[in-house]
C-alpha cells in the first residue's frame, strides 16, 4: 500500500512538472511575429511624443502678438498691420474703406517701375496683387509661460490622458511608469536642477509642451524584420527577440555613440490586454 501511494505521488509530481513546463514554454514565434512587428511600428509615434521632437507647437516668434504690430496712420485715419513674409520681407496690411477688402503693400527701399501707393522716409509701398496671407494664430502674449509652448490645436493629441491611452497600447505599464514621471510630472535632480515635465495640461486653453527638453534623437531607429528571431530567455509570458537595427546607439567597444547597423534585443511581455513592448525602440 505504501509503495502504491509513493508511485501515485510520484506520478502526480511528474504530471505537475510537465504541466508547469508546458505553461512556461514560449509561444511559437510564427504566432506572435506579426503582432510584435505591429508593436514596433506603433512605437515610432509614441517614441516621438516622449523622446523625440514631440507634438507640434505654435512657433514662438511667428505666433506672438506684439502691440507694435498694429499701427495707426494719422493722415488716412487707417489702422494697419505689419506682417513678416519670407518672400517680401515686411508687408503692410490694411482694410480699404470703400471695398472693405484687405490690401497688402510691399515695403521696400528700392524704387521700381510700379506705382507706389505711399512713399515716406526713403521707403516705397507697392501693392501686391493676389497676395495669400499665411494663416497665423496669435496665441502668445506677455503672460504666456516662458518654459512651455502651446501645442497646436490640430495636433493628434490634446491631453495627457490621450497620450497615455496611445502609449498603453504599445508599452508595458512597468516601462511607462518611469516615462510618465519625467513626461508629466518633472523631476528635481540630486544637484538641485529641475527637469520640467515634457507636457502639461495646466493651462485652461492650451495643451503645453516644454521648450527646455532636448530630444534623444533626430532620426528614428529602423528595423529589418526579416532578421527577427526569438532568443533566450523566453517563456509563455515574455519573449526576447534579436533583430538588426540601424540607428544611433552606444558602442561599448568604441566607448562612443555611433550611427550604424547593430544587433538589438527587444523584450515583449504578455499583459492582461495582450503583448506589449518592455524595451525602448528609439
């Protein structure tokens, strides 16, 4: 009877060990390969938001309203705007009293064959026909925060919550925890320096991006998916892959940052909502 119980217990242990080994066995790579590629491709946008150029913002110089941009011409009793143009330099804009249409004049110190609408102080003002005024949103003024720029209202993401939603579809919560700290809260370094949060939604009107952040990269790392292979250690809930990448990285043999092709290892983790990247891909 004792021998029977021993054999039964031994068989149970063998079955349990076999089941455990089966649970720890990594998935067939062919069943997850396409999903891994999709995650790497989706990470490009997320990487750019957190570590690259970031969301587009309104240009400080172009979109700042200054009081000296609006003038009053005493002789004609007309208000006019001073615009900056890449082709013409200084352009004067005013509304014609009779037609109520915008009129644009090119301000120059060189006399041409055309008829100047106005001449004063050595400058000639020539009409510009079919002028297309560049659309400019004057969003900054003297009260605007110095360390933050306003994210364009036509940008894809307009809040911290929307960025988090996109990032959570690509990276693991554990990876994003430290990213969120610097991206949305900011940090104080050991030497007393302040790292401003990359993004802030504290403004009542605009989503904001720090203008103090130095991007980690200017060009995205690219990957040759034909070289992607599963490597050890890997198991049912996480997989490591090696892949040929091309981009900027630290070469430990040369002890310097170089831009070249190299072998990179990426980790993927199976979460409650599917596979997610647990390694940076930028």
